C-alpha cells in the first residue's frame, strides 16, 4: 500500500524527467476482461476527460467492453477532480450510490482514481471504505491491469505516489470522437498559484518530446481527424523544462506543418504568453483564433496574493496584441470571486477588466479553499452570501458581452466543423474557428466535415445557422 503525502507532493527537485516508452504492460492479460464490461465516470477538466480516454483504452486492451449502464458493469471507474469543493461533493455522492449498488452486487470492482486520489487526507479516509477495491493516482493509472490482477488475491489495492512524475508514452487510448482529439503536450504544473491544488495532484511540469507530439498529430490526421487540442495546465510553458530553448511557439509551428485543418490549445498562462507565440498563431491558418487566457482577478493586489505573477496592465497588453494581430480572435477566461481578502473595490476592478476585454465567454468560480494550499490558510472575512452576489453580478456582465460578441456574427458566414447530432430539434452541432457553438440545420452527411454556415440566430451561449451553399 502506498498513500499520498502532501509534503512530498509539493517537492520540486532538479531530477530529470524520464520519458518511458514501455512502462505500460498488458502481458498475459489481453483476455483478462473478456465477456465483462466497464463503466467510467469522469469529473473535472479536459485533462481528466482525456485521462479517461486512456483508461478506456487500457480496459479495452485487456478485453473489457464499455457500458453506460451501471447495473451492467463489472468494473466501475470513478475518475475524480479535486479543484473545488463541489467537484469533491459530486464524486463523494457517486461513491454513496456505488456503495448501495455493491450491497446487492458484491462482485463489482470499484476503482477510485484521478486528482482526489492524490489527496492525503481524503485517501486516509476512503482507503478503509469496503466498497472501493482499487485506489490509484494520476501518476500510475496505466498500471490498472496489474492492480486488477493483484485485487484477485487481496482485499484492496491502494497505490498512490506523491512524486514529481515522468512522461509515460504508448498507453492505449480510446477516443470519444472520430473528428476532434485531445493531445497532451505537457503534464503537471510548477506555478503553485496559492489557491490551486493541481501542482500537488499532478506533479511537476514535464513536457513530452516534440517528435512524439508531432507523430501523434500526424497519425490522427491520417486517420481522418480534423482538429486537435493541445493539452496542458500551462501549454505555453511547454519546453521550459528542456535545456535547448525549444518552446511552445516552435511546437505550434511544427504541429501546423502536419497540415491538420484545426489546431487549438488549452490552457495558456498570461505569464508565459510571448510575442513569438502571437506571431506563429497569426501566420498559420490552421491555428484557430481562439485563446483561453485565465485572468483570475482584475485586482493587482489580489493577483499578487494569488501568486499569478502578472499585472492587469500586462494582461491587457497581451489582449491588445492578440486583437491587433489575429483578426476574429475570441478570448475567454477564468475568474475567481471571493478570494480571501477580496474587497468590494478589488471586485470592481475585476468588473473593469471584463468591461475592457469584453470576453467572448468566461468560466467563473467562487473561491474554494483546498487543503494544503497557502490560500486555504489566509483570512477570509467575506460572507458566502456576498460572494454569491459578486458572482451573479459578474455573470450578468459576462453574459452581456457573450451575447454582444455572438450578435456581431449574425448573417455572416463561418466555417463550422460539424461534430454530431445536437440536442436541439433536428439539428447538428459544431464549432466555428473561434470556438462558437452552432446548431446547424443540415443532414448527417456533413458530420466530420468543415462546412460554410450562415449564422441565422444568436443566443448568449450558442448560435443557429444553415449551410451556405
Ligand atoms: N492552469 C490553468 C490556469 O492557470 O489558468 C487553470 C487550471 S484549473 C483546472 C481551472 C480553473 O479553476 C482555474 O483557472 C481557476 O479559475 C479555477 N480554480 C482553481 N483552483 C480554484 C479554487 N481553489 N477555487 C476556485 N476556483 C479555482
Ligand atoms: Fe493551478 Fe496556477 Fe498551475 Fe493553473 S497555473 S494549474 S491555476 S497552479
């Protein structure tokens, strides 16, 4: 049994990251799950969704088949998120449901993994829950086949490592889409923003080799994929852990050369945003004009307390350059309200920035104290009621600008990659280059294709359109 330890999770050394090409091993297990089914429940960000695609790949590699029906599953995998309290609560609620199910179906195997499994206090609690069979963390889910074997001879397997981490290549993957794909370019984070749990749950920042990334994108393109999203906690810090000067702008240029029609990337940190990146994005037609650039707060005082290492002035300068060099660029952000010590005046400064940038969209959150982070120990005198009021006020402003940005697109024609059936009427849904969701009146034959669409209707969160023939 290996349990997570927060003190070890925050350690950073100069130890070199190993790139491991044969650490995943299904030897002798390819029929292990034959005739059995697995169900995977995913909470949290794109990184977790993509991890779940790998976990699905692993389960199918050892013979299991996917099911969406909990009553039909032989293995239930809960891939958890630790970023905020409500993500915690959702996963804990699900564990309660699974506990009941296990009372009547005791042979189900339950795997608890992801970011919550990296939390010391939580794992010390759940490791004794009898209905959880396997606990593993973000560094070792590729070992699930071994743990399933081990479980045959033991009550419980709990293997969580609070390490800086390596890069594990060649894990089988089962992608959810045939047209768009996530591609990890980097893992972990060394920024240690004072509110954030990620550097503790996902280890140090480590970049994949550019050759491996480019090869993956090339293969996806050869297999009919139209779009890749390069993934990382700080994509634009890519390469900072190399010693050859190769950076994210260089990688973008190389990925663009593969010819894949659409390239996106999330998430960029303002601290690492360079002019060289803006130059490459503006020159390459297949790099999409969509930048997610979290600001978190519009108050320099709060940004400092958050450890974000940029000022609002510097942030606004990046936005100015993006708008100058990339026509049609849409800019989205993340904002936290109610950070400890945030005064009304600080909050008004956040509204000021929103009024200046006029975001296309923003993901807004109330500060959630995370065990072990510096911000969780800061004095917080603002009431939850006040925080909720700030959030509502912020969302109202964000929605106003989201609608205005969409309104500008009305009656114009945009290229849309159609991804599948929409849940609206009989329509199909897809995304414009600048990442606007469009519900299009068209037929099945357009799925997986990039087609010109005329925008006929505008809402706050989506657009309506028809094929422009
Ligand atoms: N790496 C990205 C960055 O630096 O912007 C963000 C990663 S995090 C998965 C997504 C968002 O969750 C953050 O941008 C932040 O707004 C929010 N977040 C992180 N920790 C939080 C906390 N303790 N309380 C509330 N929101 C939080
Ligand atoms: Fe968390 Fe900050 Fe790292 Fe983003 S940059 S993952 S917010 S610590």
